[in-house]
C-alpha cells in the first residue's frame, strides 16, 4: 500500500494539500489509481530520443557571441569616370562607422591646447583678485600667510567606453526591364470651347443609354451575357496558350539548332569530297535520328512527307509481327527543325499501319489501323480533341488490317475522299460527309485461279489479301494493288468486277510499289522474295530484276532523276540504284543499322532536298544525305539550247528502256537472269 505522502494535491496558490489514501479509506471515499498515475506522469520530464548527452564540462562551457564592427556590405574598389582625364579614377572607400546621432557639445579634453589655455587664464585671474584684496588688508592689518590654492580639476575627462553594433543591411539589387515602345503618331487639331462642351454632352448621353439598357435587361439575358463572357475568356485563354506554345516551340528549335549545329551545316552545305575519286559510286551520310520515348518498342510501319512543308514528315508506329501485337499505336509528326521531340503526337487504340497526308489540304491526315478502322485528324484543330472522323460498326470498317491508305482527288460535288486496301481483300472508298464517313466498296480482290470445292459441295473463289496500293500519277481512276500471293492487279474505279491487267510479279507478298516520277508507264515493286522488279505498263514480263539478298521492305523512285530508285532490306541495308550508270548492281550499298538487332522497314525521299528517311523495327527514323554521285542530273548539251529538265529526264529513261525493248524475248530473259546472278 502507498504511503500517506504518496497521494497529494496542490492548491492554486502552490500550497500542498496532502490527503493520504488511508484518510480517504477511513472516510469511506474511493481511491482512483488511474487519476493518480496520470498526475504522476504529467510531473515527469520527457527526454527526446535524439537528445545529446553532454558532460558537465560541456554544459558549463560559455559560448560568446561577438559583434564585429566591420561592415561587410561596403563596396570595394569603386571608380568614377573623370571626363577631364578621360579615364576611371579610384574613389576612396567609405568609412566603416555609421553615425546614428551627432550633436555639438561644449566639453573639451584637458590635454588640448584650448583647455590648457583656459586653465592658465583662470589661474592668472585668481592671482589678480588675491593681490587686490591683500592691498586692502595691508592697509588695515597684515594678514597671516595662506597656503597656495590647488588647481581646479576639470570634471569631464572623456573617460567612457564606446560600444557599437551593426545591423543587417539588405544587399542592393538592380532590376532592368526592356519593353517595346508603344506606337507613336503625330496629331494636331484646334480645340474650341464648343467642341469640349459637345463631347461632354455626348459622353453623358452615352452613360444614360447604358444605364437604361441595364435596367431593361432580364435575369435570363444577364445569365446569357455571363455565359458569353466566360466563353470569351476561355477563348482568350486558349489563344494565349497557343501563342505561348508557339513561342516555346521556337525557343526549343533554336536550342536544338545550337546543339546540332554541325549536323545542320552538313545537312545543308557539306558534300562528300571522296566522290571525286570514286567512279560511279556514292555514300549516305547519317544526319539525325528521330525517336519518341513511348514508341521505342514499336515498329515503323509507314513514312510520309508533308506536301506543303518539306521538312515535316509523319511516322506510323505499330508492329509487323502478328504474334506480338501491341495494345496501342501512334503517329508522330517530326520536323528537321526539332530532332529531339515530335511536333504532333497522335495516340491510337490499335497499331497504326499506314497514313497519308492530303496533297491539297496538308493539315488533313488519314490513318489506317491494325483492327480495320480508319481515322482522320485535322491538325489545325489539334490532336487533343481526337479525330474529326472515325469509322464505326462491324459493317463500317475493314475486317482485317489496313495496309495502305491514299487520298483521292475531290469529287464532283467537292467532297474529300480517300481509298484504303486491307488484308480482307477489299478496296474501300471513304467520303468525308458532314458528320460521318460514307463507305463504298470499289473492288473485291479474287485470285484468278480454279474454284475450290467447299465442304457442302459448293464451289468457292479464293480471295486475295491486299498488302499495298498505288494510284496512277495522271489518271486518278487507275490504281495498282499488290497481294500476299505475289500478284499485282491493275484496277479501275469504274470497274468493280474485273482487272485491267494481272502481273505474276513475285513468289511472296508484295510489300510496296511506286510509279516513276517522270514516266507514268514505269513502276517498281518489291517483295519478301528478296527481289526488286521494274515493270512497264501492260507488259507481263519485268524489264529489270534485282536480287538484294534479303526481304525488301520498301522501294521508292527518286524525285530528281528518272533512273534512280532506292530500297531497304531486313538486313539493315539501304540500296541506291541508277540504271543510267549501272543496270546490274547498286551504286551504293550501305548498312545503316545492326544486322542482328534491327531491320529496316520503310523508306521515303524528300521532294526538295537531297536526303532520305528510313525507319526500323525499333521505332527509330534515320535521316541520310545523298552524296553527289547519287544525285547526278542530266546535263544539257551546248547546242541543245534551253530544254525542260523534265523532258531531259524522260528522254534519258526512254533511251535506256529502248535497249531492253529492242531485245528479243529470249535474250531479255537471259539478261534478267544474269542480273540476278551478278547480284
């Protein structure tokens, strides 16, 4: 049991009021142990866990705080420009003390000359007074001799201790701003008293009219006005954000141009001098690599240059591996002015397999997806609002992957339309209506093979799986379609039941086709059977065959020469051919990416500048500049006069093709076989 002194309470005046538990028990009052424990815990000192343990010597140590009389904010090494001397002259540093109070006093120090003079003057005055009194006393009686009076001590001896303290002075800062001066104009007029009076009357009448309008307004109209004001503020904020974004883009481009200054100089002006020592051979100079962080694991499925801005191009990201499909895709628009980040980013719900930019309206971009849907974006509106058109429903889209998409010429009523080909064997025409996409089946691809009998005894026609499509450059009704079975069908939008021509082109799927830019009767095709073939319209046999040693992903004719074309392979190589220089092998074969890790998939020529872009299966697009030997143009003869360059290129290709056409059929086949063997 606790002792009587263990339970105590205190009054408000601090006196101790002890009540023992025995007294409470004797009186019959209950004892609350929890209250006592709580009271004891409140009286204990709590020690933090991170408190330092100091010794007695450390606890008794005095830590002085000293105030220095030195002002650290005083400027040093000040100079002033002297116009007479024509140079900067040093200024003596200011004093270290700061005068807080100053007044004139009457006290002087005893050791000064003035104080000594006052003391001596006072002594002589005292002696003179003493002599006058002595003469009067001598006449009466001789006074007794007095001791010499001591000198009077001055009270103020300046015996004091000066104490000074420094306060923290904020450092001075110079803030400079530069603004654009407001526009100025000179105005002159004569102001008379009646003009001032009329202006005041007009202003007063305007104020009265505004007050009456506010009285006549109803609550509904006021709400509409508030809503319109909010909409106007939102539009102003959006406009400001656009201008702000544009300014940021310009700054970002300037920074990137400074970072990649050497590459930018090479891109414009550098030419490979080693081409002078090579005979009929050239090289490719790597410039920039374009990539986006979210598409690094995707494959570049299509490349397309903008028809108006030659330095802007679109890159589609998806996958060509059907066993490992990504859940989403993307389309990025890059510009050479900003290699570090795309200008526009479009996220798609499925892999983006192809795209095309409208030649007349460069802000419209059509995209074909892996799930069979097609979407259209308007870059003027922006990509955040989503597509302006999208296909819907099971019957309103392709049943399988959309492999290629192409814009068509405007219809008679002015509607914008495009075409798409899919692995389901159908070619669709899409018309952009006011609120939806109108779909029309142009042709269904059927193979020209024998009918196959079905399980119920019926006969079936085998469908072809479309892989690529290209339109005739001068006749918009004619187009070519490549299939997985290796056939190329020449079709027309006016006939949906038969083909104009069938080419038994390749043994594996046809990946890409392209018309010659100077002769619309010549086109090239590439396939997974390692071959690139040059065809003439309505001729069943190819004019040239080139074996590149691996699957060919893309082939394109050059826009500057009628005999130059390029191709890319899965081994990471780029081949550039010039039929006018060599009809049997490439004048440039260069490995761009690692053969084991990456594969090249797509290729595109720039229409104005001498460079190409190639894409790989790791989401990277590489820019390559063509050396002078790879872009040799046809020179005019001295006696020829002024001739159109287009006509010269067309004549050069015709001369080359005439050599092939004149050969008998057997010899032509031998030449093509020897071409394959030589490669």
